[in-house]
């Protein structure tokens, strides 16, 4: 964000603090505790901004954390679409 100062020759820039990356968040133990609805929303909201491999790995990791989750993985993989062609830019 650009913020002009009192002196026209001096410019001050404020940089937002860096947030953890999607891969860092999904690698954490807290990610494995997400409920299905929260996982689905998280994956869907991040699809335009993350590469397909990251989304797939996150879904796979969540599913492998519990044997019971394997039953819902077909629904999860309906959200996680991996294409064979080049990725469209948002």
C-alpha cells in the first residue's frame, strides 16, 4: 500500500506481513482436524490461487489421516479437479 508523506520526494510503503503459504498450512497437524465441510470450502476457495498438485496433496493428506475418511474421498475429489492441460490463469 502506497502512503504519500509530507515531502513529495519521499515515499513510504507499508508491506503487509507475510502469511503462511497454503502448503505450509496444509502440512500442519491442525489441517488434519478439519471437518469435511471446512475442508471442502478451503479447497474450493483456494483452487484459483494454488496449483492443482498442492490442492490434490492437501486433499490426499486429509483423507489418509483417518480410515473413515476414505468413504468421503470421492466427494472430495469432485472438488479437486486435476487436468492434463495447461492451467488457466485467474
